[in-house]
C-alpha cells in the first residue's frame, strides 16, 4: 500500500471511530450513506462474492430432515 493510500485508510478509520461516538440514529444514517456510496462506486467490492471460499464445509440442509 502506498503512503497516500495508507493515509486515506487512516483518515477513514479515524472518521468511523468518531462516528461511533454519535448517537445510534446519526451513526446509522452515516453508515447507510457510506455503504450506499460504496455500492454505487464499486458494487463488486461490497458483494458477498468477494468474501472468499467458505471457512467450513457446506452441508445440504435437506439431509437433516427425516433422519437422513
């Protein structure tokens, strides 16, 4: 990460820490606006498809019914 990117990241982290000090309604409004903006800029960056492979085995829930 470049120093410029690190500075931007630190600015965002500090801003979010300040938002955590606000009351719940204001904080939720800020987060809603930020997430909406991120989704409009780069939807793939905030989609579940970017989470990576599952961390545990995925089991078919249909096998849990009827004693299977």
